[in-house]
C-alpha cells in the first residue's frame, strides 16, 4: 500500500509556480487577520504592559500551565472521539447513522457557559442526576469542553472519510490484511492531516474558552484576562498578547507536521460491517450524544417546565408566547450563513497557497489566521472596535453595521474554515491539476471544475463549523452588531446573566433546533451529494 | 389659486416641524442591565415622550471598555451600569457629563456621585445565601468578618472575579482600611473559601447543596425562587449595620458624547420617577431609591437590613487597588 500512496504527484511539474496574484491576495488576508494581535501589541505597549515580566510572573505561569493542560488534553480527547465517531458514522453499518449524522455536530452550537451550567445542574453535586464524583475543576472542564468541541474534528474527518478511496482498502483486504491492519495502515494515514487540523482547532478553542472553565472553577489564563479587563488594562492586554504569541508558536509548530499522503478518489467509500460490535458501538455513540446533547436539552426542558410558575417579568414557561424569539432566530440564521460562506471564501486562497505554494507568505498568513481563534472573543471584538472606529471616511461608517459584524466573525472563526479547507486541498492529488494543465485547460477552469468538486466536502464542513460557531458567538455580537440586532445567543446571555432560566431553556432549545435544520440542509446534504469525477 | 398656496404653506410648516424639534433624535443607550430588567421601561419612556430609544445590551464592564475605546466617536448617549465600578472607570476618564442639580436631588446623597457625574437608579444589597437543609440558622455568621472562622472552613462560596464582589471589597477598604481588607481576603483564602464564576453560579450551587453558603447580591436568590419556589436556598442578612449588608447601586449616567443631552436627562428623570421605581421594586426585586416607592413585600425593609453606607465616589479610583489586593491574597487564582 505504501508504494501506491507514493505515486509521484509532481510528474508534470517543471518549475514551482510563482502565482504572484495569489500571493498578493494571501498577504492581504494575512494583514486583515493580523489586526487583533496588532491591537494587543499596540495597546499593551502603549499602556506600559511588561511582556516578559508578565510572562514570567507566578500569577501568570500557573494559569498559563492550566490553560495548556486543559487545551492539550481536551484536544487529544476530542481528536480521538471526533475521529472515532466520524469513522463509525461514515464507514460502518452503524444502525441509525443517518440520524446520528445530523445530531453529532450539534453540541458545537451550545455556548460553553450554558453547556457547563446545564451539565452542573444535571450532574453536579445535588444535581438532577445523582452522580459521584462531582463534576468540577479540571475534569469538569475537560468533560464539558471535550463534549462541546469534538465536532471540530468530527465534521471535517467525516467529510474526508466520505471521499477517501475504497480501492486501497480493498487492495489491502485482498492481500489478506485484517480490518484493523487495514484501518491503521491505510485509513489512518489518509485522514491524519484532517484529524490534526481539527485537533488544532480544539486546542486553540480550549485556550480561548472562558465560560466552561470559569463555571467549572478551573483557573486558566482567560480568567486572569477577564477579571483584570477593567481595572488593570495593561495586565489584561499583556496576558492576551501572551495567549496570542503562544497560539502563533503552536500554529507555526503544527505546520512542521508531515504532509498528508494523497490517494485516488472513489465515488463510494468502503463500509465495514460492525458485526457483533454493532450494539456496543451504538451504545457508545448514544452515550456521547446522551451526555453532550440530550442531558443539556433535558435540563433546558426542565427549566422551561419549572418556569411555568414564574411570576413577574421575562418568559414564563410553557404556554407563554414565543414571538420574542422570531426576530433573533432570523438574525442568528442570517449572520451565521453570511459568516460561514464568507469565512470559507476568504480563507480558501490562504489554505490553497499554504498547501500548494512555497515561501513564507502563505506560511505566516495561515499561522496568523490560526492565532486569532485562540483569543477570547472579547479581545477580538475590542480589536475590531479599535481599528474600525479609527478608520477614515466610508470605512469608519461601517462601525456597528452588519458587514463589520460578519468581518469580526470571519476574523475570529476563519481558522475553522481554513483548517478544514487545507486538509481538503492537501487530499486532492496534484496530478489531476497537472493533467488538466498538459491538456491546455486554463488555471481557473482547472481549479473550478477539477479541484473544487474534490475539495467540496471539506470546504462545506469548514463553513459548517464557522456557521455553528457564529450561532453561539457572544462578545462581538454584543459590541459590534447594529444596535438593536439581537441573536439567539445574545438572548440566552441576557437571560442567563440575571437568572431567567426558563428563558435560557427555551432560547437554547430554539438555538439547537435551528442548528439542526441548518446543519442538515446546508452541511450534510451539500457534503453528501458530491460526485467527484472518476479518476483517470 | 388660494388653495394650492395654502397647501404649499401647510406642507412647508410640516416640513419645518419635522426638521426642527418636532422629530426628536433617537437616544442611544448602552445598558449593562439586561433587557428583562429595563426593556419594558424604555418602551414606556418612548410612548410617554415620543423620543425613540435604541439599546445595546452587554456586561457593564465590557460596555465601559467599549465606550472608552470609541472615544469621541461613541454613538452612546446614556450608560446604564449594574455596578458603580464601571461608571467609576468612565468618570476617571472624563467621559461623563454632569447631571443637573434638580435631578440629583431626586436621590439621597449617599446613592449618587458628589460631582453629579452619575446617579443611583436602584439598589442591590450584599447578603449571605445559605442552604436551609445544610445549615442551622443558629450557626449563621453575625458579621461578614466571621467567615474567616474555622467553623466556616471550606463552606463559603465567593465570586472574586465578579464586579459586585470587587465593589464590596473596595467599600471594605474605604471603611476599615486596606490592611483589614487584605487580612479578610487572606483569611478567606486560608479558610478554603470556594471560588465561583458569578452570583448566579453561587446561588445555583447553594440551592443544589454543592456548597452550604455564599456571598452574593440579594437579587439572585429572589429571582431563582421566582422560577422555582421549592429550592433550598435562603437569603440571610448579617447583623444590622454590618458591611456584609452593603448596598451596591446600579447607576445611570449621561455621556459627554451625548448628542441631545436634554433627551438623555429626560430618560434619567423617567428612571427616577414613580412608574420606573415601582417597576424595579415589584418586577425586579430591587430596592427603589427615589419617588418614595417602598421595596416589594418579599424584601426586608432597608431599615431591617441595616445597610452599610460609604462614599461611593471613591469606588472607581479604588478598584485597581482592590484588584491588586484580591490577587495578593491568593483568593482568586493560584
């Protein structure tokens, strides 16, 4: 099999492509994504923040170590969990896989502070479900973050698995290799890049999270950033800069990873019969969905039902009108769709260049794009405010408008689309493009008719991740949306802030329902109807 | 001939009316109070005055940062804050416009800024919340200073990253000095006080029995009980006059960037009027500060709570030092 995967991809390549146009576009995107880090550096220095002193102080080092610990272990766990789930759903005869396919991405849309509150209400000491040991601290944060972030791995890997070749696996089986050997030696190398890309996203998200870690009472660097944000701006911004530099370093390190092995595409991936593993596998998937999605949903329903006795202002449970959620639902859907599409479009050149071109511009740009995702949303939002309010003329007029809001979403979540696209592009064998070139087909036509269809599941999965992340986004929406523009996430925040749990419950239920519909319509159907051209 | 002329004059008059004063400008409010706790009142204000209002909701601290960042170009006219800390931050940066004397007089002097830069709208009282199944009322502390006693080891929840806890510590510093405040914070840390994210998280944890008692604002347990009267958490004020019963005011201010300060001041006046104060008392379980409105029946009267008073003016400037003391005590973080 190794020999097969080493088919020389560069047969027709005579000289490395220059592509100055593409490089320019990539550089411009890189400048856009550098705004947040630029703001942090500018403001921290301006306020007299002392980078090295902050970095080496004990009150930074312990939370920083905790941040790395929680982000690293969550990434490892979510990487395994997401890959395993993707494999079970896409490549086995798991019962009910169509249903699981729609449901499994959904935990991503639950805002982490709501997910943590709900899981504490369910499994915390004295919670609805008697459970010992109590869920809190490192393990509590680990559980919540893993269950809410595995879709960062699951979605792109499922997309990748649906386009990997059956022929290699069939060949391996014909050569007498068992299922396990085939998977380890054929399937794993093909999805490795995608798994790493998704795991990276989980890691960066883990660094940026505040909601889950603070509610689970695990002390990380984001706690220090938030609790100092008003009264020690210099410290808060410098800590943000530390986080950004850390993310830059990790993202740069990730690029050293070995390139993926590409293989011919096939229309129908191989499905493995689970046999006697069918029941345990179903139970496993059900358990993940049960804790990660059904338990929070059950708590939401419980809050709504309990709230029916509520007196006074706010939503009062069953029977109360839901009209107040109509506009936020439409706003959420519109913003998420716009961000999903824009993020994929804006980061595609970066992803493409990072895979196909040499030189430092694509490398630096993709590292910068990744770093933004590790920053807390509030930092990204304030950075956009900082630049937008100073922008001259017409650009300044964009402040607190819908386009600027979408720009902020793309800035914050662009890494999700880029990581997914990069893995998808890396998986497209280069010789398809080369064949087209020798046949005299123009560059754009080659790209649109040959490569894009092959990458499409990966691109759509990346858009889907951005869409789900945008649906739950809070800080940028609160600070940058056109005034009066409310989303389901801001409604949930407002209700949770002052303890209106019935309202948190009903709004979260609507949010999950909207996500399910959008995921099914836009991500799964789009990703599954692809029919790549037959190779050769 | 006469009719078209009249029509022309009529439409000119209408046009003039539309341009000058007849069409009030929209008032832009940045509100740290969430929609449930102020939205209905803003609608009433527009209905009564004809002044349209737009609101941006967010956390008080974040909105203060936003206004600071926006500088001279801030679209905000009015800022409503959940705590004096966030308005203090803006006052220090000269972002607030003095409120006229006649409005300041609506609220007792101890609940407003001496320079007239902000004015209290409602009060929230610091209190102890405890789980009645886990704690015998006889064992409850008389003073917030008692919480460092061995009897309360590991049994008290606090939210040191939260604005209202920080405001409370600032008040303690003002009344008893930095050393006493630091001693108390260190005592809590040494006594294994449990840190939580915020007031709501503490009330939830106490109601579940995760922790027996905690320091919060009085509002949160009343809200929790409004949705579920069966929960086991109860508010228990400390002894009369104890600083543990400190009143924290939620504030309203006019920003120096306000386009139409008179309209902004009308909103301030409206929020201190009887209708609004009654709403705060009856619908949001807070202490009204003006118009002679009494607190709701579910609340102990202020006299019974024995609210501690202190000079709120010093809050804004003092919070940076408060943060340092909290960090130094080791209560929060490593």
